[in-house]
């Protein structure tokens, strides 16, 4: 089958490569000519513009947009809508806010265009491991595009089957689902990323506590020089908290036990914020996920106003002096 990929960054480029690896004909376009040329050397068909891309596609056309959420994706989809024809499909595989998907699907439907939102997890490892995908859109359109999703998904692999799943949609066991109508795919991916924040924060705080066991604030007999590299490794093997995130933690510590090349200034992609907003709208308590998001905000400042106010209050009610201050 034939498909076009717009946006050849870390994930878009590898999505194109994985599709070609599985025999699909892939046309590519990116604002950076070097990115186009790199894929062209790997048998992708290059396009000089969005108009040229659409012109080269056979009907019904399928264009996968893999760009950062926001104006660049919005503008690209708007331009594609002027170039495509009735029956064609636009897939957004980025981290778009699900309400934008709903709006786009309604707008494009008036032109006879189909819109599919595909929450895509796998990062830079997707070429090798495959992508976990959460898909929203019309059922018949998603079914028609299934060969693309089969190629991109990890497949069943060696993971044991979950007892009690007999008779259910087998796609979930292969690493992708049709979550529902437009917006549902990105909504599920949004919550996935919110959970990811919480898991990452739990690992980070746990290892920080282990690291702090040599603190001068502890009695000498309670200080342990714990080897974080080995602890991460042993937890990967048979532990109830093993995961891919722990695998990545172990790799990072093995490569740099002191993590000296990192500043600890942690960004957030926006999906963590949207997850908390959804929790508020639904009146669902999300204590851990909220705290994980706020911890990322906290990482970006050395001494916040909140820190100063805490010190001021402690001095006010108890005469407490900040560490290193005058006694």
C-alpha cells in the first residue's frame, strides 16, 4: 500500500523506515531538505512540497502527519485539506489535544475527507521495537488502514497471553487498538503519558532516597554506600517493579553513575497538563499524576517563591533558620 509521511524527525523518519521495511510504498516530505534526502536514499519517494506530495499519491490518498502538536500541525492539516479530495485520509500521529481532533474531524468531514488520530508510543526505539498505537476515527477507515498499523505495531512477540481475553479484539495483543471515534486515540495516549509522568517520578524519587542514604544528616551507622547501578539492574530481573522505564534507568546509570551530564531541568510535553485537566473535569482524584507534573515544574527553578515562603513561615512560627543561615 501507498502512504505519505509529513514530518521526518526522530519518530516520523523511523515510521517511514518501518513501513518500507514491511513492503509499503512511502512518499516523504519535510521542511528540511536533508531529512527528505536521507529517506530518499533508503528508497522513499521524495516530494518537494505538500502539493507535490499529494499529486504523487494514488487515490484514495493517505497522509500521515508526524509533527509537534500546535500551530505547525494545524497549519499543515489545513493546507492538506485544500489539496486532498473526497475519500482521502489524514492521520495525525503526534501528541495533539483530543478536542482538536474532534474539531478537525468535523471540519474535514464537510469536505468528504477522513481524519484519524493515532496516539503513538515508542519514541526513538520504534524502528526496532515497533510502536504502540491508540487510534481514533471511523471504523471502516481504520480497518482499511490496518495494514499500516500492523506494520508499525510491535506484534504479539514473546509476551504471554493475558488469561480471560478469549474472543476479544486481537489487535490489542499485537500492540494497537481502535479506541473509538475521532479524538479517542489521542485521549487514551494523553492518559498514557500522564501515567508515564507518575511512573517516572516514582523511580526518580526512589533512587534519590537510595542515593541519600549516605547523607551526613544520618547517624553514621545508618549510612549505606548503595550501588545504584546494581540496584537498578537487580530490580530489572524478576522484580514486581520491572518495566521498560526501569530498563532505561539502568542503562543511564550504567553509562554515567553520577548522571553528571544532566542538569535535572525536566520538560513536560503538555499531555501531563491535559491529563490533569481531564481529571478535574471528571472530578477524578489524580494525586500522584498531579504531583509528578508539579515536580517537573519544580525542576526548572533553583529557589522558587514557594521555597522562600516556606522558609519564611518556618521562621515565623518556630524561629527556624534556613540551612547554612545565621544561627
